C-alpha cells in the first residue's frame, strides 16, 4: 500500500502538542494532534514541519524525531514535496496559507484547521483554488470524523426517528471558534442539508470596527432548511446534540460519549417517550479518520467527508449570524451578500 508524505504547518498545540492536554478525557480518542495522526496512520509518513518560531521547530523535531523543519512553509514544500499538508496555524493565517499551499503545486490533500477563514471573501478564494486544482480537503470540525457521530447519522438516515424536523445544539460558545463545530455537526446530522436562512444574536462585549469584529463574539443562532426543517443552538449544556423527527428523537450527551433514543410507547397525543441508550461504537481518533478520509478521497477521486463546499457553507452560516446581529436580528437569506464582513478568531 502506498504511503503518502505528510507535513505540518504551524507546530503549536493542534499541530504537535495538544494530546497531552486531553489525556484521560474519554470524549476525545487520541491521537488528537495533526502530527500524532500522521504518525499513527498506516498510509502516511510524517516527513516535515514548518513554523515561524525556531523554538517550535526545535520542539517538533525533538518530539517527533523529524529533522526536516523549516521557517518558510513554501521552502518546506519545495524541498520535501509532501502529498498531504496539515495547516494548523490560527485562523487569521488560514486563507493566506491555504492559498499558498494550493498554489505551490504538487500537494494533493490538505487538512486546514477551523474555521477555514475570517470572511467569505477569503473563503470564496479558497473554494475556487481547491475546486480548480481538485485538492482533497477537510477541516478540523472533528465530530464529523468521529465514528460515534457516524453511528448517529446512520440511524437518522435509516428513518429510526421518522422524518427529520429539528436539530438542537446545547452549549454556550463563541461564534467562529466554537460554533463552526456546532453548525458543522448539525449539518452533518441532518445529512448535509444546505441552510436557506440564518438568524442570530451576538452576546457580551463586542469589539467591533467597520464591517469587522476584532474579537470572536459569543453567539446564538437559528437555521432554516428546505422542507420546514430547523436547527437551533441553546447557550447552555455540554456539547449535547439532539435531533427530533416525526416519530421520536435521538440525543448525544457528554460531548458524544453517550447516545440515547426516545421513541413513543404508543402513538397518540398523551404517550410518553422513554429514554433508551443505544449501542455505541468504540471511539476512534477523529483526526486520524479525517486524514485517512483525505487519502480515500484522493485515491477514489471522490469528495472528502468535510469537503471544501461543505466547509464553505458552514463558514457562511457562521458569518451570516454576525450579519443578522448587525441587522437587528433579522433573517439573512443565503448566500450572504456581505462577503467582506470579517470576524477574527483563533
Ligand atoms: N479541531 C480542534 O479540535 C482544535 C483544537 C485546538 C485548536 N484548533 C485550531 O487549530 C488552530 C491552531 O490553534 P493552536 O491552539 O494550535 O495555535 P498555536 O498558537 O498553539 O499554534 C499555531 C502555530 O502556528 C505558527 N504560525 C503562524 N503563522 C505561521 C506561518 N505563516 N507559517 C508557519 N507557522 C506559522 C505559530 O508560530 C504557532 O506556533 C486554530 O485555528 C484553532 O482553532 C482546533
């Protein structure tokens, strides 16, 4: 089996060290970091890393036993000719680096950390560049790559709870850093439907300039899909997700660790919906799954599970929440007209 050459840009937490922060937390199956996932994969060989910070380069070389470390990622691509590049810098650099990696040529798979961009102007440029070059693409919205969520989506798709009606996320969260995860997971559970309209409110102190937010705001939102399907976030709870259908509901608790279903004891107005845990699947590293999914997409010539179109749509939903707030909480039809609205986030 062919092994592909993999390189990481941004050798900080997600690129290299984050596993040590979550050891013992059962909701996250290791490896979590990009370097750890490359190392764990049978299909990838970790060959190089790039970071502007020489101390990060040294630490990465020592931790992973990889001598090929660079300050300039373009130089790294020229010298090391990687097939897969994982971009694990902060979001304000994502567009510049995602475009730079695509334009460098020769890279056929890219994992870009979330959110893909800070504005739709940036996201549009990434979409065009990756579609034009047919580069397999995934982002770090890891629930989409988690086998426990796959099991839930499978049950939903099989009609277990009837026709899907409403999906709800529970947790207080920032708009771009956090809700890109909640939006993506709701889209995933609903079978990757595309939202028609978005309504939202930003909360707390807002660092706003003209057409931009310099701090990632806390946010709540409501989404509308074709067929009267809706999704909401409720700003309390612990990254729980629930989906209601015409027959019953399914719920993921404790950040995906526990799953229950509620189906009616009998049809009728006054029936009750007892809670029944359903058989779960053993956890598997979502980062590793995302990387292996890139290899599969590349080899089969098929879209990756979190492909650039899906990522672009989730980003557009988040930015439309900020636009809705700016317009007094009104519904924003997609596509978002204001392509330059900029929301800074990590
Ligand atoms: N998917 C997840 O669950 C998850 C978890 C944590 C972080 N993240 C995401 O990962 C990204 C990185 O976050 P972090 O906490 O690891 O950040 P970090 O600050 O620890 O690491 C970022 C690194 O990028 C380097 N860098 C910046 N510009 C560069 C450039 N042009 N070339 C090379 N290196 C450059 C910095 O020097 C730094 O070492 C963020 O987008 C964050 O949202 C995702």
